[in-house]
């Protein structure tokens, strides 16, 4: 699992993190992980799979409809974009 080092944290911020961790019965490191996860993965975020499932339900799509879409897709790889021109 990757590691992250954060330097130059002000003393008052470090004390507040330690106090918050103690209040929640966690280590400071575990509390920082929770804070970071909540910041980058908020509970109410839009998830692509959920959005597509909701759209399919709104459109009353069946498995047969999805199969028809898949069958109509081109399976050949696309030609890469030439960036040297």
C-alpha cells in the first residue's frame, strides 16, 4: 500500500488531529486516513455505474436492449491519433 509523508504541519493542526483521533478512539495516522478518504471520496459522490443503472431504469431498458447495443458496437481497435503531424 502506498505511503504519504506530510511535512511542515503547523503545531496547532497536529495537536488538533491528535485530539480528534483520541475522541474517535483511533491513532492519529488512522484519523488522517479517514479525513483523506472522506475528502476525496465523499459519500454523496456520483458513481458512474449507479448513474448508468439509473438511466437504464428511467429508459426502461432490458437486457435485450443492452445486448442489441453491444452487438452493434464496432469491435476493431481505433486507429491511434498521430501527434507528430
